[in-house]
């Protein structure tokens, strides 16, 4: 790990200066006038409506399916079961999810049958007429229990599963989705622990959370000859194309994905479910088929944030120097691993328990485990949210054990030669002095996050001497991709922003892009735009005929060191008679590099804070014996505007990022520190330490007063 | 959600005739903030929906000659909340309305809907109970009046019969020296149902409580009046610490809430006690309106 900051190429001051001007969203007018067409706004001629039957049981053998009544319902055009589709498995990396269950169901909500009908109502009615007999099997809901001898095995054929790239690396226990150990050897770790004056260990737990976007998952699939067309809410069109091809065997070059506008993502829109069944319904009926999930399905049949249990152990010297750290992180992976995008099938964020510090001996073991619940998925900083809550709570607990100031303890352990980290920490600490009096406290959290990488390309084309377009295959899930590309192109070409049009094209007409995830878009597509536009600017000097174009594909190598430091500090008051926590004010310090879209940047940080506030205080997708207990966003509560405290945003514009003009990733940044900062503040306010998210009023009250008597 | 036939009668008589004709396949629709959610979740599947929006007799918000109020069943919560008449005659009612969900929902949700839906977490029922409000119900055999305190039978169940319509709510004129307040405990987000909520009405003369009303939302399968706690307050000095602590403890004992994501049963009972204490203390320091 190196934290040395490589000097970035200098940019013309006037080019970067244009970024200071608040941006106007290029697609904004389309959105506010309702002209932007989201997936659910498409109605190709002859379109049918799909509805799916979900399993009502958590683990069972399917003994019979009777679809005759559904088939006879007027308006029904096709009914499919797992036997009609065959043994077709899909997934973002590991293909372990059947399009429709054949002989067994593994979670409540898993797709068992599907209907295409002339109306949505007929499709839904038909689904209810399908009769399925289930023979219950023992289910397992606790990941640690799933690893014990005699636990139900969810995937007896796991060894035979393929990935989107071929065969799979074998795993040990059949209920393990993925496992990765990172860091020094056990012997080195124990030696380092032996040199510590104090060893502390704590266990933290975090719940499932839904991403909370407003537009539910949806898709339309149709065939024109051999070409399969898809419009969907998937934010990684090229990824979806690859997954569809891998699952169905339809050639990848005969699948065209047209995604453009997406109504919110927060990590959840990289995973597709009903695109696959729509493929088979469209192929069977020869007509376009559209599926749009209800919110009941959205909450119970997609892929929320993984619940986690994290056991952290740290050895320190009496002066506060960290000498050894280990973490055993267990994520509840749910019934399928197919929602995870990486080849390790874990959440790498689980390694970030102490990512902001220099610890000479560190060892992490991160596992994802199969259980009979809905699949674990990605959500804004997957794994890091869990790890940073645990790690930054742990650091404050260590400070308490040693009698040291938590900010001083952090400062002592910062990476060497990294003034940015110290600046971020000090700026956050300076804003919030320690208040006096019981019931009021401040808390802080520090973190370091690496941005995403991967491949992506654009074509920058001069249509005339002062008219340009940039062609991208990226979908914009609301984070401002289109505007970012336009501004980077304008700066690199040295022209006004209104001279640039960003054109979003399908996977058939655009260069590959890995999709809007892992805060990678500005880093990769911004970079590609910058390189292509800079090259084009050079060629324009001698160009006499138009169009002139430059294509550029950038691949940011996995594991490249592009860190950003962030800190969150809050002041809370705690009502000791009710346990209610109120965040009175907050500050978020972000080492953002060069900011390209100032309004979107601020929006990401403020929205990120609100997102973190939800994780800290209220969000939990309750699942009982595999049954999701929330049916709407009326049950699954998200924070709203009146819940937000006054928030100060401090941006440190170091210009040292690897993105264009020195930009750094910010999309999954504002939320990370909020839960531990609040937990730390609560302890300072009333001496209560909560190690389970969310930090509910009842948990505070119970810690103060004991369990309430039932009667 | 299933498709349904949509009917728009313009009079109560026409509505009643439709209800008689369509029977149990029909549901009445006022603001729709509850019915449409239930329909989307598949918990209500009406084949016919009879919209009350055009039934003028069911709307309105009027002063009664005796100094009280009449709230039409289809009057929106927002209308009640912002009405100068309500603020003058029953400020506690305006206060409780201001705590219902969000402005967007208050513009849609109705007084009648929030009562006949009979979700024990609704904000209006406890406040109407402390005002001794009456529900006027119209049916094939004429009109009848039921105290709001006796309207609820259980979760989502009221005494309003399938062939009857909740017509309006009558809020009697407050006694001299009456004051009311509402405390909604929302520890998660401001846009939520309460964990528990308490409404209190106190009438005081010459420094002594002559009548008390305490009602709780979220304390059981129905909104609930806590009569033992009310009795304990009569004759005490408003806001006096021992008396209010005793009454608040009796409120806790009167409740049997369900455990859910908003809190365990025991916690909700404790919070009802804390909220009652705080509200009684607040009302003890306020002048009668």
C-alpha cells in the first residue's frame, strides 16, 4: 500500500476555472418537463405485461405446478415455469440464480412462474391462479449457523455452477459464497499482537437495507429477427448484455441494451432479475414484454445491502499506537450470490475496518454465506458502510480504554507522508468543539475510500469547428454523468459547454463501459473524454473537413491507488427518558480533488449524509424466518428533509485524484462516516455504546434503563 | 392491484343505493391514502370503488350554533389543520392534524377516512376522543350518533356497518377552561406513524382539574381512552408533579401495544407514560384557550 501522492499533470488554469461555475444539468430540462423516458414509459407496439409468482416459502421442494387456470384466463398469452425455461442460471458474476425455480425454492419471493398478458391486471390475476405445491425443507437463516455441521445445504450443485466468464473457483464449505483472506500471516499477526500493551475485541452488527430508489426495477425485452432488444433499469448496460448472453446462450452481439434514464440506483440497479424471464416470454410470444416490479417485489425479491457481523480485534501500545489489527467479517449473502459483481463473491469493503490508519500488521477474513433469504446485493459503498461503522466505533472504544482523546488517537495512527489525511481529520475536529453537559456529545469518524476502476470508452466528434458530440454507452442513474462528460470535454477542448452535446447510445452503437458503479464513472469515462478531447483539440488545428473524431478507451487498473479521505463529525443530543437521538449539527469533510459538477458534488455529499443518517438511525429491512416484513416505503422508513440537521460541507480541493483534471470519486463518500460518528457522539453524551445498527431510540433507552417490562 | 369499476355518485342517497346494489364487492373511496395502499398490497380487492369526492353533503367544515364544529367525512386533514375556525374553537385538533404524515398526504387524506380505516396509529382519533366528538353515521334505518371513543372495535374494524356511511364528525363546544394538546413520539423520521401518541384534554376551574380526557394512539388494537388516568387527575392542580406522574403510570398500565419495527410493546408503554407526563406538564403551564 502506498500513499505517496504522485504529482498530477498541470492543467491550464482557465480550463479548470470553468468548473467553478455551477453546472446546469444537460438532461435536466427533459426530466423536469417529463420528456425523459424511463423504462416504464416505453410502450412498444404489441407490448405484453409480465407478472411473476414468487415463492411463499423459504426453502422447499416444488412437488407440482398447475398453470392450467392461468392459461385459460382471458388476456393471458403465455405462462412459463422453470420446466419451460430449463436449467438456465444467471448472475452478475456467479451464475447461481435460476430464471424460474425448477425443483427447489431457496427464498421467499424467488421467481417460480411467470405470465405474459395483454394487461398488467390480467397478468397479475393469472399469477394468482397458478397452483404450486411445496414440500418444506429445513431452512437456515443465520450465516454462522449455516457453517455448522448438519446445516441445510442450499446449493448442493454449487461446484457445477459457472460464472459469466467460465468455470468457477471451488470453495470449501458448500454454504460459502465467497471467502477472502487479506493481509499478513496468522503467525505474523499473533507476533504483532504479542507486542501490544492492550488487545481489545468488539463485535458489531449491521442490518439489511434497501437502496430506497423511487423507480422500481423494470425491463422491456423484444426481438427483431435474431436481435434481442432490451430497455431496462440496469445501470450497466454492457454488463447486462454479457449476463443475458451467458445465461440464455443468445449471442452477445445480437443483444442490444438501450438504457438511458434511471430513476435512482444507490447500488441496486446493477442487478437485473426479470430481464431474464422477459427474454423467455418475449421469445415465446414473439411480442415485446414489459415487467415493472411492485414495491412489495422490490423489497422482497431484489438484493438489499448485506447484513453483517464484524469481529474486530486490535492491539495497541499504551501511547495509542496501533500495532496489530484483525477482522472477521461475515456477510449474510442470502440465497444466491448472483447479485455480486466481483469474482471473489465478497464485498471488498469488508477490508476497510481500519483503512484510514497505518497498522503494521493487519489480517482480514471476509466471507459471504448462503442463507434462505433474499440475495445480498450492492448498496452505496458495499461492505465499507459495515466496516467503517465497526472500525470507527472500535477506534473510539480503544481511545476510551486508553484514556486518550479519540481525535488524538486517530492523528497518532494516520499514514505517514499523508498530509491530506491529517488535514481532513483536523478540519472535521475543529468544527465541533466538545460541548459541556450530559445529554449532549460530539463524535467523529474518519475513513479512506478507494474509487472504482475498470474499462470505459467514449467517442468525441467534431461536427464542425465549434460543434461537438460525445458518444457514450453509459446510463445516467441521476448522478450527473452526462453533464460531467460535457464539462470535461468543454474544458479539454477549450470551448464553451453549450458547444457540446453528449449522446447516449445503445450497446450496439457505443464503446464498452463497465457501468455506473463503484464511484468509477468520472475516473474512467471522464478520463476517456479528457484524453479523446485533448487529442481532438490538437487535430482541429489542421482539420479542414468534418466530422473529425477521436475514440478513447481507458482502463483504470483494478487496485490502483486513488484514495480519498473523508471525515464526518456530529453533535447529538440524547433524550434520556425516551432514548431519542437528535443530530443537532454536522460537518462533512471530503478530500474531493478537483470538483467538476459543483452542484452535483454538493448533492452527492448532502445526499450521502442523509443516506448515512438513515443507516445510522432508522433503516433496517426486517426479515423474519426469511420473510421480509416491509411491504412499502411506509414501513421501510427513509429519512426525509425535516430529519436533516444543519450540515456544513468542507471540500479540500487537492486536485490530486486520478480522474480528469485531478478529480476524485465522491458518489459513495458522504454516507460512510455518519453511523459511527453518531454512535461515538451518543457515547460521549450519555455513556452508552451501541454496537448494532440502526441506533434506535429503544436501544438507547434499554441500555440506560434495562429491558422494558412487558406487563 | 385488480381493476375495479369506478362510481361517482353525487348524493348520499345515490351512494347508499350503489352500496345496496353492489354489496360487499364495493369499497368507499375518500382520499384514497389508505384504500389504494391496501389495494396495491393485495389486502383490499374491491370490484367496485365508489368515490365520495362529488358527494357534497359529506364535505365541509362548519361552525355549529352552539359553538362547536361539524367536520364532513370527506374534509381533508389539511383543511382542518389550517382552518381559522378550528384554530379558534379546537386548537388541539388543528395541532393533531399538523402531525399527520406530510402536507402532501394531508391534502389528500380525509377526516372520515382516517376514522373508518381504524388503524390504531392514526392521529385524529385520540384527539377527537378527548373532545368527546360524535360520529354521525347514516344508514338504511336513518342516522345514528356514536361517540368517537366507541367507534373502534379492533384493528381496521369499526362499528360502522357495511351498509352505513360515516357522514360527519361533530365536535361539541369546549367547556370553559378546556385545553387540549397532542404529543406524537417519532423517534425515527418525522414522516412516520407514531411509536405512540398521546392526546390530553383538561378542563380546569379555579386552579383545579374538573374534567380530564386522555387518549392514546398506538397503544393497542384501537385508539384508546385511559379512563383510570383521567379520574386520577380530577381535583388535582394542573401540572402538579405527583398527580401527573400517577396519571401517566395509569396510562402505561392501560395499554397493550403490539411489538413492531416502531418499538417493543414494553417500550411503547413506557413511552406513553413519558409522553403523558410531558404533555400534562405542558398543559399545566398553558392558559386555557
